C-alpha cells in the first residue's frame, strides 16, 4: 500500500505459496524426466513418479521390474517377525566405547557406496520359502544351507589376534536401549549365515543353536548385475558432469530399505464430533486414543491389523550383513596388525594418515584386492572440503565424545583450518551459537565436554523447532533445551 507504506501480509503469503507450489511441481516434473532417462538407459520402462510416494518405493520397484525379486517370496507373520530380528544397522562407536582425544594427521577412511557395494557382491536374494531348521542341527549341517537366520547363545568369543579388538562385532543393549558393541558372550543373539561366518573368521567361537529358518532353493543373483549397471551409469554421468548422477545415487541407496519396512501398528481416523459415539460403539475393541480439537473433529487412534503386512526381510537383513562384512574385513585386519582406529560411523573410520597405505598393503596381501580406489567395495579418504581449502585435507585433532558426537579440526595444504563438528541431537548452528554466548571457541567446548562437563544447548537458538500435536497441528516451540554430558 503506497499511501500507508504497509504490506498486505496475506496477499504476500498467497503469492509466495503459489510460487512455492509451482517450483515444487517443476521439481517433480524434472525428477520424473530424470528417472525416465535412468530407466531408459537401463532398458526398462518407468511407470511414472505419480505412482510412488517415496524414493525408496521407486528404487525397490525398479529392482522388482528388473527381475531381482523373481521367485523370492514376501513374508508375513511369524517367519517375517523372526527374520526381521536379524536386521542390524551399521556399527557406530568410539574405540572401546570410550572417549577419544587424538592429535596428529588423521584421515576419515570411507567406504565407496557401502550398501550398493554390499548388494553388488552378496550371494543374491534367497529364493523360495523359509523352512524351519530341525532341533539339534549341528554347525556342519547349518553350513550346508544356502542361507539361514537363526537365534543362538554365544558361549565364548575370543578374538583371533595378538592385539585386543577395540571394535566388537556383537552387541548388547544398555538400560536406555542403546547398542554397545563388544567382544563378550551374549545369549539370544540373532544372526544370519554371513554374520556367523564373519564371527568364525575373526574369533574363536562357541555357540549353542536354539532355532531358526533356512532357505535352500538358491539365489536370484540379478541384484548384482542390477547394481553394477546402475553404478556404471552413475560413473558415466559423473564424467559427463550430468546431475543425473545424483538421482542414481539416491536410487542406489534406496533399494533395500523397503524390504525391511516394519508393520504400521496403528492409524488415525478423523471423525466428526457428532458421529463419535456411534463410532465408539462400532469400534471400541480397536480404539487406543481419542483427541478432539476446536473444529468439531475427533482424531481417533485405532489398532491396525498387521496380518496383511508383507515384506522381504531376507533381502534387507542380508544387505546389512554383507555391508558389515565389508567393514569387518578392513577394520579387523587393521586391529590384528596393531593399526589404531579411533572412531567408526557405519561406512567410515578415523585412523592415522600414515597407516592408510600400510593397511592397503596388508589388505592386498591377504585378500588379493586393491583397497584404495573409487570402485565399489573400495575405500578412499573423504573429509569434506571447506571454503578456501587448497589441496588435500586432513584432521589435526579428533575429539570423539560418543556415537555421532565428535569434532575434527581440518587443515589443508596451506595451513587453513576449519571445523567438522557433529553432536547427536544438537544442530551445528546451535553449537556455534552456544560457543559465541559462552565466549569460547568450538575446540574449547568439545575439550570441556571431553573432561565430562555437562552443557545445556537451546535448540531454538539458530533454528526453529516444531512439535506436531495429536490433531496434526504444527506448533513452534518457544524454547527447547537439551543437556549433553559424556
């Protein structure tokens, strides 16, 4: 308004909401076009992006169309629930689950596309239906099956090494439910064939078989060819500086996730307040909670049956086991030869720069393969660059406090420095703002926390925090603090 110099905020909001929607629509159309090109290059037809609600659904269906799941049965009920227990995500821990303070030339040694790598070398997706393993089955009889998913009691676990393993391959849970990897005997532990073979390779193991399922109808190995086709396509696009390579990267990392999707145990029904009493009479056995709002609506949380939930856990569990197999080969070889590793986060590890070539030589001698490179199953040094950085980058100091909580002080070839910081549950900007308010540098903050000091962060200081209510409203939180102590 020119006369009053006032802004019509609603008109402004409406204009930009429309522009936002148009931008999003153009993005979806471009993504649809990109995926069509990817499918075309892989000699397949893309059904269209409107058929899917997530990139995971696209990746999983792309593999299905390619034929990777042919003769493989989706599971429900008891077999699905049991095999799902063998699903274990990536290992994230500091050495010996203790805080680490290391100075020197340190590198972040990173696996190239870990999950696609696992899918490219795995035996395949087990075909046929799972069969119950007979009681009193011996280890030798187990190993005759193509693959299996079993519950065992581990009676003894002794590392095959002169040096102690600081990164265990079995885990227990603490009182908070957090996984703590260790080298201890553990009861009621769930493993598949690959995980058990890893334990036997790197430990002296005694275990008692309890129960499980086996597959013995062979494997559908098309997943190996499918992954290699996509990865080579991505490399080609990368060399051509074609942004399509990012689309393929998304696809590659999204293929197996849907196969281990957990059942949704409840859903929310929206009922008019006037109709809520009759609704309760008809559905009282299934209602968990009712919340009303001021608009005359009731939000009813009801139990959703899971007997019609089907997935392919024998696929997802195998991918995760093969990915840990790739990491175990490298990390256990390092530990057996006294090479110090300080921190692992799923597909990467922190170690001294001088030990990288030494580890590569040991790997070549034992496995006959090149460890360092840009191909799948290989590793490379992968610290992110920072503004003004010149040449190779390393970390001069690592302060690792716990899972996903660490600081690297990065240095380039000319001595320029920057921080690579993470703290679980606390955004980067909140850490920076906390340091400004305390009038200290980030390095000092992490050092104080390394000494055990408790620090309270305001998570609204640097970003907005929202809470979704039970009636699906988004509420901006005026304050949200989190106390961190290690």
